[in-house]
C-alpha cells in the first residue's frame, strides 16, 4: 500500500486535532446559551462530522497497517543479511579447505621426491667450497720523494694475502702472508773512509735495493666466549701494545708509523709468537675495563734479543673505556712489556707506555663527520749490564677529522728519543742518551670506496743524528694508493 509522505501525514493529524477541539466545544457552547436564557435547540452531529470521524478512523487504520508492513520488511531484510553472511562464510571456508588440500598435496609430492632422492647417490663435491676460508688480497703502493739522497721512486710498501675462517663454534683462525719492499734508506757514500762501516753500508744498501721479502705476518687461532668473558690466542700475532702497533701498515691513519714505535720496535712493529689472554673485566672505574696478558718469544730484533732469545717476553695491558654521552668516548691504556736483550738473558729491556684516544662521532652523521685525537707515550729502560741503564722517552699525537663521507684531513706530531739500542746511526760510537728526532706530518685521505683509498702526505723531519732513515733535516712527500679485494679490508682495532 502506498504510504503518505511525512509532511502530508503531519498536516492531516493537525486537521484532525483541530476538528476534535471544535467538536468538543459544541456542547459547552450550547450550555452557555442556555445559561444566558437563549432558547436554542441542541445541535446534533451533522453528516459532515460523521464523515470526518469515519475518515479519521480510516486514516488511523491505514497508519497502523503501514507500520506493521514496515516492521515486517525490516525483519525480512535482517534475515536476508544474516543468511548472506552465513553463505559468504561457508564459501570462504570452502576456499580455505581447498587451498589447504592443494598445499597438502604439494607437500606430499615434495616428500615423495625427497624419498626418491635419498635412494639415489648424489655427489656433494661442490658444497665443500663452504669449508674454504675467506680469502682477501690487500695492496699498498706509494711514490716516495725526498729532498735528500734517499732514493725517489715507486715503492711496493706491501701486499697481503689474508685467510680467515671459523674453525668450529668455539674457535676461529686468521693467517696473513705478507710481502713488502723495504723503504728506501739514506746512503752513506760520503763516509766510505770508515772501513768497517763501509762493509756494513754495502750490506745494508743491498738489503734495501728493492727486493721484496715475504713472511708469515700473522697466523693464529683464537678461542672465543671462554668463561669469565675471556678469549685465548695461540700462534703468531701482532701484540696489543698501545693502539697503533696492532694495526697493519696499510690500515694506519698516515702513510708511515710514528717515530716512537719505529725506534722502539723496528719497522715491522712488535709481533710475537706465543699465547695471549684477553679478559673483559666489566664496569669498574670505567664504563668497561679490559686486561691483556701475552707471553711470547723475545724475538723482536730491535727491543729484545731477536733470534738469540733465551727467556720469553711478557706483555701486560690494561684498557679503560669511558662513554662520554651518545656521540663521544675516551679510551685509556696502560702498557708494559719486558724481555731479554742478550743471548744470556741477563740483561732486560723494560718498555712502559700510556696511550689515549678521544673519538667524537655524531650518532646520525658518523659517516660524514667525526674527530679523533690519539696519542701515545713510551718510556724504555735498556739494561746493558752497566749502571745506570739507558733510558729514553718518546711520544706522538695526531688529530684527524672527517670532512665528508670521502675526505679526511689529519696532522701528526712526533718527538722520539733513540732508545739504548740506537744501532741505526751512522757510527755507533756517536750514540748518546737523549738523541731524538721530531717531525710534523700533515696528510689528506680520499676514500674512493671502502675498497680503494688514496692519500697525499708531507713530512718535515729534524734529527740530532744521521741514520739510514735520513739526514738531520729532510722534507718528504708520499702519494699512496691502497686497495682491498675481499672481506679483509683496512682493519683497525
């Protein structure tokens, strides 16, 4: 049945209410006329009123019937919605069941294939490559120029073949075969009248004629995650004296090593064959503390007895790491090593040291900005059997910062006294305690990528003596190129 629009239905209701009020007032009006004495007959409902009442009744019945129809339609719609949801859920469930059946069939097929393959012999020779160690090749070349008589030319500073691999979940191995050309030295042709020294000079010039020496630079295995936060090294390794001695030559922040390390431990640095124990002490007076103990052969040719060692050498190092907020830290180290410097073992060399490193790296810009300030002080006490022993004091400090992701600029200052074993002098009789050399070394480094690096370095040197390393005053220039192929790159520790 067609229903009346909302506004028309409201108009009809108002009309009916008005009619009801009119009809209700008629008897009262008749009574009022009687009271006033007017004699009029009482009005009977007319046909029009009866027709209106009947019309009102029809309208009310129609309204009630429409309400019931609307309610029935609403109930029917709700039933349809519920039914459609149930049908959709059933369809989704059927789809999921069908998909599960397909997956189960695929798994059964794969399992059948795997069972069939188990019954067939398959060679696994190529998978043995996973047992091979990681292999890397590192090259370090330079062009050296000097205003003195030191030879100017290209120099093969070193090449390394590095192998490293985990042996099992408890140990790992690292081996490095290194070949290097000795740096060009200062000739002593102006002093050939010294007959004995002349023979030594010719031998030295032969050694530094450009031949490349190859040796096992490092070869050790390491037990990791031992009890009490310790790890153990066994083999030949670069010893943890100070900071830079541990770094390989190609990983140094400058082309050459600081004078202090070069004088005390020789061009190759302090490398030992023995055992070493590292112990992380946790938080004591610093954020983190560490202790290193190493026992090796005293075969360093500069500080100790070299190949004639009789007693082992000992090294002890303590490190304290201080966290200075999210962007900076300070690392302090105390060092001591002792070994025999004679074939009898009666004379000893004691070397004490202190090193520091302050590093600032903004957390969100570490690849583009940083600042490092490092330095080291070394005191040697060389026992010659006489009293007193010969001592020396040396130090260096360098500052370098990253200007961008690729460019780094730095400056190093050296002040190094010759230790008691200053045998590199022109004439050993000239040695006296307190001889030293100083130098300023600015350098600029460009990282083409993490695999290729170029560096330009200038050095001004002032010496109190003449040695194979150069005259009393010298200006030198290097252009260095290094590259690394493989996972072992320019590692710093």
